[in-house]
C-alpha cells in the first residue's frame, strides 16, 4: 500500500535506490578516515574516462572544486574575465572569483542556455575563457559558441553539472572544449551527495590539475561521514515521514550538522567554505562509481519521463485552451540527446503553483528563481549586475521543474501533469 506521507519529490536524494542505501550504510560503518578505500577515486576516474572518451579525469569533492582545479591549471592572469551564462548557480560563479578572476554574465536563449549573440557582444580585451552550461541536461548551441571562441581566442570550458550523458550531434557534452567539469551532488544525474570530476584530453592541463588535486588534500573525515548519512537518513526516516515529521527532522539534522546543506550560507555571500577545494574521498567515490554503472538506465528513464510530459502538455496546448497561454514547454530537438535532469516549463504564476503543489506533497522544483541561484545569493558578491541579462531576468521566477529521476513512476508523472493542468 502506498505511503501517504511519502512525497513525490524532485530533490532530497532523488537517485537513491535500495542498493545505494545499503552501500552507503556499509561505507559509513567502515569509514574511519579518508585513507580508507584509497584506490576508489582512481578507479572512478578510469571508469569515467572510458565512459566519456577523454584522456584524463581527476576527481574532487564537488563541481566547484573541479572548476577551481581547471582554472588553476589554466594559469590565467589575475583579473582575467571568464564569461558564463545567467540562469545558473552561485556554485558556477563563485569559483571564478575564488580563483582571482572576474565572472561576466551572458544572457540565456530560449533553451535556457548561453546566448551566442550576447556572448559575442560581451567579449572584451580581458576576456580569456567561456564556461558553457548545458542547462537541465539540454545541450547548448556548441557550433555557434565554438566559432566565437575560436575567432576571439577564448578557452572553452564545459559545465556539465546537469548533463552527464547528453550529446550534441552525437558527440558527448564534455568533449568539445579544453576541459569540462561534472557534478555528482545530491540532485544531479548521478549522485554521491558531494562530488565531481574535471575532465580533459589536454596533457599539459591534466598534469597541472593532477598536481592541484594532490596539493589540496581531502576534506575532514567527519565531513565525509556527514555525506554518507544523507541517503540513509533521507530514505529511511525523512522522506517516509515527510508530511508529518520528516521536513522538521531535515531542518534539525542540517542545523546540528548531522546532514549537510547543498549550498553553504557562506557561498551566498561569496565566501568559500573550508571544505572547498578538496579531493574526493574514497567512500564517496565508491558511491559515485556505483551510480555511474547505472547511468544509461537513469538517463533512459529521464528521457521516457520527459516524453510523457511533452506528450501530455503538448496535447493540452494544441487544444487551444486559453487558460494556459503563458505556458511554455522546453525545447525538444530531435538531433540532440538531452538527458532532462529536470523537465522545466514556465508559468507566470510559478511561485504560487509550486507552493500549492508542496501543500499537496508534490515537491516540485524552482530552479531558477533569480539569474544566479539560490535566490538569497547577494548579486554583488558574484558580480551580477541587474539589467545585464534581461531574458534571464524575465525567465527567473517563472520556472517550474518537474522530476524525471529513476524513482518517479509513470503514474506519479501523470499525477503531476493533472495537478498542473488544473492549476
């Protein structure tokens, strides 16, 4: 019988299956120091290189740390400009500043990705690199962006935090630029709660990234154990009781540091928590490796779920129902392999709809409420200037994210569809 207190959720450890929970519990019992499982990070890196088809991969404890390793290896002059899109997280902008560089925000296009035309306008003599984010697992317009980078001698870095497994014209994202970084955080394509990889086929850059990895060391063992508790407590205590007790337990566990938050308060003020940048502990590497083995199954499920949404909403819009004239679907290009980390549509009254959904135990997502998320990030600390990215500002706050992850059934997807078509 279904658990009436268990929410339909987009986050809160969405990828976790029973075998992942069992593995996390086993690792928690065995992990006494970060030297445990010391061969696991290298094994994950080799597994990742083979999957992506690159020569080098170095693991870190987050996408943030991975990006910092890349920027450190590029040895750009202090104050150099790195262009990146708005409709992003402070986790993409902060590492630029932490590396002594200046982020410059570029507007997005209707695919929620970097707008090539605006990119061309914002290049200056101090511009040195471009970070291309494949938002929600939808590949960006790489043909246009690569041409601009080549014309202006800009280094191309791919932000694949949302897009592991996506492809652009049959080529996997993460293989177009000089380097790419991936995230394995709690709500990404695969998850070890905190984790990431920097990937490149450039031998010289790879050597510098590897040296950086060796130099920075591991986070505290207590931090590693904090992450291992996440899938266990989330799935065995918090989610099963969410509507009556679990939501309060989550807040309590985060306040007393039993569980971590996805974004530290310091990051919202432009400050770097002391656990970045760090290497990926072996225990978390084992979780990531276990999930990577299931990647194709995960992405196939996401794509099938996205098609359920496309079909239902497309049929509704085709009926010319005037109630949802402000209802916008994401792009669905047939020549790209999108992985749909989240299925995101836009509605003018998104905040009210999401609030009502949460009251019915449908925990829909709100990426992005502001051009640089989370919404309480101080714009000046990440270098965002209001008015600089008008389309991103127009889109922000109108987005509703629907879950596509492995734990969402077709029946649950249709419950969400029915709710949205009635509200």
